[in-house]
């Protein structure tokens, strides 16, 4: 049984989420400074079986690539080079950060916690993973 890892790439911070080994639940794992993500993933993959990676595809609401898209593409390429045996998928990440903020607000989290950008990034990564799972793994006939 292996996991799927999702990544909400950011220039400063990057949120990471994973599935459980049965690929039923998507959960936020951590948020790291972006420079630390590849070493973290290398260590994580040595400890846990990982099937593939899903990297958020930053798009504007009209579907055009967002400003950060080129950097996210470069990161996805680095991931492919670092882990040649593991597929790297892209997943539309429009509105995931806003949805993460809404989830925090509805959860009753205090204002200070809702302003925690690292927490928002981790939740956004879980939402990217959830969307990917809905489209590719949780399909019902």
C-alpha cells in the first residue's frame, strides 16, 4: 500500500498533504520553507511508500496560468528528476487557498490561527489532493 503526496507550491512556503495507505483520506502533513521541500520528500519517500506526486497548477479564474505558474512548473520538473520512477501529476488549484481560509473560519478557529499562512497552505494541499482523488481514484461507476 502506498500513499499519494500533494504539494501546494509557494515561493516562500509549500504545503504538503498525503493520503493514508488505502488512499481513502487526504490529510495535511506539513508546511515547509520551499527550499526544504525536496530534501524532506526524499527522506519521506525513504520511510513511506509513495505512488505519485500531485503538484498544484496555479491558474487565474479565467484559466490562464498565474504568475507563479512558471516556478511551479520548474518545481514539478525538479520532482520528476529527483524521483524518476514516480509520476508527477498536475491539479488545478484555483480557489484552494480561499477554501482553506473558509474551512478555518467555519471550524471556529481563533483569528490568530486563521492568519497562520502555514496552516492555510497545508489545508490547501489537502484540498488539491482531495480534488485529485475525486477525479482519479474515488470515481464511482
